[in-house]
C-alpha cells in the first residue's frame, strides 16, 4: 500500500514538472463524529443502544490538466476513539475527475464526500454514512438552470468465500419549478447477492420522491422548509421467496436561524427494512449485513405498518466560507409504543479542497 502510494505520488510529481499546463493540487478532509444512542426505553426492539466515536483524515494529492481533467490519489484513515494502539481502518483511493460547467464525473476509488445530494437515515445509518468513506465505481452529477441531479454507483462487495457480491446505486436531486417549490428525491438500489458459503439474492430498493416547499425567502429565516412525499420500497428475497413492497407517506418540517434549528419528520406506512430480523438459509440474520439504512426504519418489531416520528433540535455553524463546520444535535425517536429513545450527536468537519500551486509572474 505504501509503495503504491509513493509510486503514484512520484509519477504525479514527474508529470507536473514535465508539462507546463499541469497544475498540482492537494487537499484534505477531516471529520470527527460522536453519536450516543440510548434506546433502552423501547427495550432496544428496533435499534440497539451504543456509541460511535471516531475521527477521519483523508489527505490527497493530484494534478489538474487540460483544463477540465484531474487525477488524484489519497488515503482514507478512520480511527475509533478509545481503542489505543489498534490500527486504524485504512483504505486507498485513486480517482479521475472531469469537471464541466454543467456536468461532473468521478471514476475509480473516489471519496464519498464528492456526493453533493442530501441523504436521510432511510438511505444510510449514522455508522454507514461515516465509516464508508470510499466509493468504488462512478459518480455522475449534473446542474442546469434550476435543477441538480446525481447518481453514484458503488461496487461494495466482491464474490468470495465469506464475501457477498453486492453493489448499490444512490441518487438525489432537485427540480425547481419556482424559487420556493421543487420536486426532489433520494433513492437507493441495492443488489445483495451470494458468497461461496451463503446463497441467495436479495433486492433492497427504495425511492423517496417529495415536494420541497422553501419559505425562507418570504420569512427572512435561514431555513424554513416543508417536505411532503412518499417512500416506496421493493424488497425481495429470491431464494427464501419473501416479498414486500412497503409504501408510506412522510412529512418533514424544518426551521433554522442563527445556526439553531428544529426539525420534525413524521412517517406512516410499511417497514422499509422488513427482512432486518429474518435469516437466510444458513441461519444468518440479515440485519446490518443487508441494510445500509438505520434499523429504526423497521418501524415496528414485527415489520408491520406503523407510525414513526423523529424530532431534531440542533445547532450547526459554518466557518471560513463553510470549509469548517461544527454541529451539536439532540434527537428523539417516537413510534407505535410511544417514546423509543434518544440520540446525542457531535460533529466537526474540515474540508480544504484543491489547493493549487501556480507560478506567478514577477511584476
């Protein structure tokens, strides 16, 4: 790994010296995250109590050439808090970028941070959103006038003795009809296949279209939004012949000013993780092996339709042109049985992106 990185850096340095139109660049991403889950109030029937505490450092170097093209290499290093001298989780990244006025392409082993869309816990749990820092595949993004869209393809599992073949496609976007109304979406297509030891294929798909009503410009608030939409799932365990097509409706209301915010999300409908507590033919419970989303989206312990409500009270502040972001969040979860549990979250993010080194002519 070290030899590969050093060789890559040497090649990039040599190329930058050999071509005047090549611009060297460096960047770094830092993330610190603390999430404390307390779900004893509900007997941990949907979600287990636990603590996530970790830090990420993702430095990279690269070259920009032919105006719109770039080639980059870096290392994603994640260290859990409290593990002492245990080696951190380390993943190598190398990717190509194409940046046009209305289109962007990332190909290879690219940072997940290149995704610009907004994804909820129905797509990724707190743990998956943090620990999976490198996307193996492609990201496509487009912006034009009042619209934005992106699609990310991640080959996240290769067929092996104890490794299932799996890939996922995520997408998010906005199509603004006016300055205050858009058709937006988030979605996940997840193909969960077999390994040498474990047979079967499970389809785990979810599309969440919604109307976004943005009233902030009318009120002078930093944010005042209403989302009204539907969650439509497609869940099929082909070998065990299980099928579920969960549908539900959700409403999100969020207000924010001076960095302080209050958000409420209410959902009623089918379980968006109906196989979570079921097992494959070998007896392995699917759980987090199958689902990237938060287990709270089981909705009920027996995966029958029900009600779920989430309330967030938070403070978030950006500094240095939003390259630095700090946040504190308190989350309450409610369901069919009443109060389910609490979460307390702390976060710090620093993004120093694409620092360039250019020659300046002396005056």
